[in-house]
C-alpha cells in the first residue's frame, strides 16, 4: 500500500493532487489544518491530507518497506458508521481488509446502476425497436405493386348535370315559382282573416283550381271561392231541436267562456222551437253565483233546476227527468292545466250516461291556447265545439284553425249576451262567410 501526505490551500486542490498522484482509487485517511511560516498561530493555514492506495504493481523495493512503516506508524483512526442500524462499526483497517480479500474490481451489477441510466437505456431500446418496425413497414409497402385508385363518389354529379337536358327542369321550376308568386297575395288575404299559413295555402290551391283564367287577380271573385272552399272544409253537428228522443248536452270548458249563459240560450231556443220539456242540471258547486244564476233562468222559463255533486246523484237526476226532451248540464269552469279537476269531471260524465260533451271556447283566445285547451279537456270524451264571443273578434280564422287541427264538429256560435237571441246554430256556409267577413 502506498501512503502519501498532500498539502494544499483548500480541499478541491488537495483532492486533485491525490487523484493525480494516486489515481481514482485512492482513499482519504485523514485531513487536518496546519499553519506554516514560523509565526505560530499567525502562520498561513494549510490543509494537510493523508491518502493511501493499494499498490497494483511493484513501486520499488526501497519504497515498499517505507510505505509499510509509514502506515504502521499512523494512529488507528476509526470512523463510526452504523450499518443497518445495528450499531456495527467500520474502520479503515476493516475497509482495507475487505479490499485485500477481493483486490480485483468487480463490474457493477445491472441492478445497482442509477435508475435514470436504466430508464434511458430502456427508452433507447424501444426507440431502436420502433425504428426497425418503421423500416420493415416501408420496405413492405415499396414491394407491393400500386393499386388503381377508386373513383370518387362525388364526381358523377357534375357529369350528370352537364349531360342532362338543361331546359325542361328550369322551365318547370320557373313556372312553379311564378305560380307561387301569383298566389302569395291570396295567401296574405286569408292570413289577414286569422287563418294560419298551412290552412291558407291549402284553401288558396283549392280555390285556384276552381278559378277561371284571369280570376286570380279579382279579389271579390276569390273571396267568394275562398268562402266556398272553407264551407266544404267545415263540419257541423245536428242542432238539439231537430232530433227525436232525449238528448243530454253537457257544456264544459275553461272559466269565463260563458257556459251558463249559453245553456240558458239553448233552453230558450228549444222551447221557442216547440220542444216539450227541458231540465237544467248543474255540477258547478264551486261558485254559488253560478247555481243562483241558473236557478233564475229556470224560474223565468219555468224549468226544473237540479244540483249534482256526485256520479250517483247524476244517475238519479237523469232517471227522474227521463220524460224530458232535452237535459242541459252546466259544469264549473276549470283550468285546462288543473288535472285533478278534469279527472273529477270525467268521473261524473261517464260514457254510460250517454251525454254529448260540448267544449265551450272563447273565439277571442289565441290559437295556441285554444288548441292546448282542446288537448287537455280531451280527458273527458269530447263530441262537439261551441265558440262564444265571436262578436269580440275582428278576424274569425281561429274557428277554422282549431276545427281543422282537432276535427271536432262545430255545434253553436254565440255573438252576445242576450238570451235567447245571441246564439247561432252552426252552419258551414254561414261560418265560412263570417270567417271571410262577408256576413
């Protein structure tokens, strides 16, 4: 073993000297700071490093015993190092003893390599493998003969346009466009009467088929044709006074549409037309005024008035007035969105009672709200429609819109508060004239 002492101003330069003199396998035995210059404690501080290295080859016969003697004269310096927490101590002597037992350097196992180096080597291996796969793929692709490309599916369209005769179709489209342009003012005329766009277009096309040459530009002639077409589209029901046997009419609908007044008009009209007997029934127990109003009408016309609150009572009342020609049933106004009230109404007006349920609607209501009411009151089986307050509307196209959408016949129209004058039996031609403003 070769032991040497090095002096330097700092540790970095001392280690450099050790590495240059003894090589990278040198072991630092001790370090201390000394002062030189003959000034004692005021001398210049110098770092003294004692290092040793095991001789791998003879360094010289005269120097080997000297190195051994120097190592023997060094104080036994121990550095305490705990291994695994069991209190074992290692010294320089033990370290050198272990090195002398296995002087040949061993290659570091793969597991002891730094983690970063292992990951880098693995990544390089994957990259090399990927490059090899790409090279193989390119070589295979080059070896396959090229295939003819399929025809693009969008190319035939311009070819067909070029080869097809370009005259007839544009002329037909131009003719249709011109025809539509001629019909636009007529559609606008019907739209002004409150008829929705779909119904207006249908009516105009039917009327245009009936019109002679040159009549499309005559508004008066077209109004008459429109009235005829609308009359053909409207379905009406039979009036109560022109039937044999007993009829039971129940009037249902939203609040405030005039059901009670309409019942009084129907009763008076039936009596004036020669009817034998009428009975009035109300199930409107929510409003005392409604019961009292119907009783007043009954006293004036000398008609019996019955109040019903349950299905059992309704059956008893109908049996009691089996001799009457006409039984008119008044119901409480209900919101179309009140599902519970509509369910209770359906429980009373059951199908076995054979009532004709008339849905009463105000013509002064928006189309959307009317159609919603028809759909919701459909929980009770509906048979006919009655429109009230037509005197309050500037345009009556709503009558046709609701009728065509839901296909319920029209039974009556009311145009005021007077009893019994302000009621009209539904007549298709008359309703068409009202819609077109000709009546």
